[in-house]
């Protein structure tokens, strides 16, 4: 789904990745992380799609919100498992969105 | 594939979309557009994945490069067809990447 973001500026974390073949706890952890992120005031939502290669973009009101998420213990534990088990490679990018444009039929 | 981007800052265009069921000329146009974008000096590459919902992120050295692409006639023609035929809804976001972090096994 397309996240309903407020007027720019806001922030995006773009996570591009290739997974290993290990699925152990992956889906469950992903869902729990989404629940945990949703509890943060500055979290706006996440767009995510995978077909072999995956891109997930989470949106945030502020850099402080992203920092708070970075320091979240549940997130830190998941990140460790991600490196140990789930990801073959990834790139994480933090960006400030300055302009957006929506279209719908 | 994960685009090999330079040291930040650089720029990202995040395009999140739902397609219609019309495929007419879509793949061919997408490939031709990628070729045309690759000819621009400031184009760094594109990451793209679709599984119903789609996210494509193109990376650029500068905002001027994004503007040049916005004014490209081939791109303008494709955008028109996109609105008429291929997309049910989309959000396009322009962002400045200030930080990134790469991991590989």
C-alpha cells in the first residue's frame, strides 16, 4: 500500500536487500517489528515489496524518530539476526523527502 | 540489484505504484526509458521490484539530473501513457540521501 504521508519535508529509510534461503522466524519478526514501529509517534508507515530482491521504505516525521527506532532494543535484536541469518546483502539509506506527487484514477 | 551509489549526499526518486491490468507497451517502454536515463551523466541506477504493488527507486547525483530527466521528452510521453493506461495510483517522492550503510556476507 501507498503510505499517506504529510506535506514534505519528512524522512524515508530505503532498505534494499537480497535474502538468504533461511526463513526461520523472519515473517514473525517482521510483523512484530512493524507493530513496534507503529507505536512510535514519528512513524508514518511502511511500503514493502519482495520478489527475490526486496525494497522496503519506511517513512518518518523526523530524523529523531529514525534515531529512536535505531536504538529500539527489539529492532537491534532483529538487525543482529538479519545479519546472521536472513540477509545476503543489503543497503540502507536515510533520506529527506522534499517533494512528492500523488496520482490516482 | 543494489545500486552502487557514491558517498552521500545523492538523490533518490521513490516511485510506489499499483498497476492497472493493461500491459500494452509497458515492459518495452520501461526498458527504453532505462536506456535513455542511463545516458544522462547524473543517473546512478535504478532498483525496482513489483509483486502486485511496486517500488522503483532511481538514484541521481544531483537535483539538476532529476530535473533534466523530468524534462526528457521520451519520459514525458511515457508518463502520459502511464496515467492513461498503466497506473491505477502512484506516489512519486524526491529525496536527498544523507546517510547509507551497506552489508554483504
